[in-house]
């Protein structure tokens, strides 16, 4: 399986639906501090019930979002301490796992460029705060080295600075140069930083030499959990993910 050999289709569907239900509980509870993932999942008794269960999970999530003010103050593990953080996080969680399914089928994931750009930003802004559940993030550091990610089909760029004590986005006006630059379409760059697209892929281009840029860029891969793989995605499951993604995209826009 291309993204995580230890996962099956049932694992993918169970994980995606479970996360949607957990997020929904947090939104409705107006979470003020970290909570355990003790949520009633209502898992189907038979394997053939997972498609309907996933569709129901999408509905549960969409209903929770519709009933929640995005500007409501709420605890979050990332930068934005509002309900909208979880909305945004859930959107890209679902989108990423749809890409997992598409890659397992040999299909090229299709992501709207504006949505992809927001996904890259969400990842890079919040990644430094993910050490509580992704301990490998603590290893992303270096002696004042910089990596720039730039879209080839849009005018978007992110400069990440690696420091001895950690890393973060460098937004200073004086930050013009980078030790390594990776270029790709807006749809491909999220797949790269989430470890779904190889740094050596023909769709990407690197400045600074692949031998030099490679070790820096590879540090981003597999930092956050969620990799999975699946031999086949039933149409009803794919449709549920499609409908859920479209509903949340409309609200995010």
C-alpha cells in the first residue's frame, strides 16, 4: 500500500469517521481544555455497514459545524484558539485521507488550488505545536537553515527556518533567500509535506541541488500521524467524503 502498509480499507474508514465524530463532540462541548478521545462511535457490527456509517459520520460533523460559531473561543492544540481551528483541521484531515484512497487506487489526487494553499498554510503554521501527539516534530531543527516551498501555478510561498531549538515560518520582509527551495503545483505541495508524494517525484523541482535540499525537505515527511492505505474505496464511501468535503469547503470560503 502506498502510504501505510499496516492499514486496510476498514482502518481508513474507521479512522476517518471516528475523527469526524470526535471533532464533532469537541465542537458541541465547547472544549476548554484537552479531552480524552472517549466518544461513542456507533461502529457497525458488519463490515458492509461501514459505507453508511462513514456517510453518517460526515453528516454528524457537518451538523456540528453548522451549529457552532466559528469565532467561538475554544481550546486547540494549534495557534488559533477558536472553534474554526477544529473546522479547518477536520477539513484537511478528511481531504488527506481521501488522497490516501486515491493514491492506493493509482489515481492522482485532485485538490482545488485555493484549498491546497490553505492546507499547506495550516500544516506549516500549526506543525511546531504538534509535539504532544507527533513527537518526531521535535527533531525538525537545524543550524539556521531555511526551506522555501513555492507554488508553480500560483504566487504562493512559505519560508521555513530551522533553528537549533526548533523551527517556524519566517515572515520577515528581509527573508528573500533560502538554502533550499522546492517548487510544485498547489495540489502537489500538501502531498509532499504530509509524506504522500516523494521528494524525488518528477512533479517537483528543487533549487539548491537535490543532494542539498533533500535532507532538509525529507524532515517534513511523516511528522504528523495519519498515513494510511487502502486497496479499494467503495463508491458510497468516496461519495460520503466528497459530500462532506464540499459542504465544509463552502463554509471555509
